[in-house]
């Protein structure tokens, strides 16, 4: 899924950045596995710790305090932060609960993804089954799918 998304970005002369919590760098690694990714991929933030979501990605501290790190508004702020910090046209972000235990009352497999582009953004919430590796891999695939849909809509 990464290759067609990067091709679309290349054709449009647009760039991409990511902010990852749940996926811990797996999304960025999947993107850079594609030869030529450097022509569109600016970089990313791995903001696994909640305080780094605030200090590096610019998620408002009051939002984090009120709702916690696994929240639709938080993931959209992460996507905004990725765009801003990395100077990219598009930002994609992940947050969620990979397990093995629930977090903040949210069950394992709860996740939120966000994509923010030049003309707006979208958040998607979902629940995935499986162990940590399966949840994280599913989140990467879903994040790339969300970006592909957004690029198609922006077409």
C-alpha cells in the first residue's frame, strides 16, 4: 500500500510526514522500505510517551490531560504536528492501545488514525483484534489506506 501512495505524492510534488505513538516507527519504516521514498517522505516523530506528544508534536497539554493520549482530537493534533514540524504537505498519525493490557479504560485494539492535508483532515477510529504485532501492522495498513483515500479525494 505504501508504494502507490508515494507514487501519487510524487506525481503531485507533495510531501509526507508521520507522527506515531501506537506504531512506534513502524509506519515510517514501512514507507522508507519503498525505493525512492526520500523524494516525498520528509520524516516523522515517534512520540510514544505522552509528554512528547505535547513537547515535540505540539498536542495541547490540556487536551492530553482531559482525554488522554488515545483520542480522536489528539491523533488529529499529532497529524498537524507532523506536518508543521517536518514541513510537509500531508501528515499521518497513529495512536491506540496495542496491549497486552487495556489503557485508560480503553480495550486492547482500540486505535485512532488521522490524515491531514492541504485541504482538511480526517480521523478514523477502529478496533483491531490480535496481539501487539498484529494490531500495530493493522494500524500501519489502515493509516496508509486512509492516506490513499484522502489523496484520491483531493485528486
